[in-house]
């Protein structure tokens, strides 16, 4: 049996990947989090950060 956190993570991962890919793979944690908030998905920014790091997703750095 999976923990509640693992179950919640599994439901969030497709949304994170979709949001990241839909924006030409340049969005970082903050912008993906903002996009999810606008879409009505209430989730902590640190959760998005942890899952993006786990998936190997990164935003583009300027400079």
C-alpha cells in the first residue's frame, strides 16, 4: 500500500509534466506552480520543486 504522499505525487506528476512541456520546457518551479494555481490545483511550491527535481525537469536560466 502506498502512502498518501506517494498517491498525491502520482496525481500531480502528469500535471507538472504537461505544464512544463506546454511552455516549451522553459518554465521553472515558480512558473509551473503559478500555472497550476491558476488552473485550480492547490499544491505547495516546495512539492512542485521536489517533484520537478525528481523528474529531472528544469527551467531555463538567463544570464
